[in-house]
C-alpha cells in the first residue's frame, strides 16, 4: 500500500484481501478488519471488482469503498478508501 508501511500492515494479523462467493469478501490490515459488498464489472475495458466495506479499525466502526482488478503478473491492483479518512493504492500477490 502507498500510505502504510509493512510494519503497520502486519500489526494484528497477516494482511489479506479475499473475494468470496458472488458478492462477499474480507479485507484486513493493521488494526482494520472489514467485510466487503462486491459488484463485478469493467474499468477501462478490463474486468474489475468494485466494493463497499464496513467493519472496525482499532475497535471503532469504520467503512469505505474501493476497487480492484488483475494487473501485471497476475497481481491484484486497486485503490482502498476509508470514509472520511485515508486512502491508498495497493498491490496484492496471491498467498
């Protein structure tokens, strides 16, 4: 992620971004854990997942939105937004 360093990302658990079923998923990094509401479509002519999320950040309710798509070398790339907070581009590799 552009905004947070690896020490922060690994703070509570291994950071992960998971898409499940047709419209669900989960994201976790730092002290944030959120559950996704996913919609699949296209962005700039490529397949894309756009999502809203809600969960907790340091035990405080939190929510936001984002998008993800398959980039170069099969990596997941996108952008993650915290409502009234930070946002960051990200790149994920399959674990």
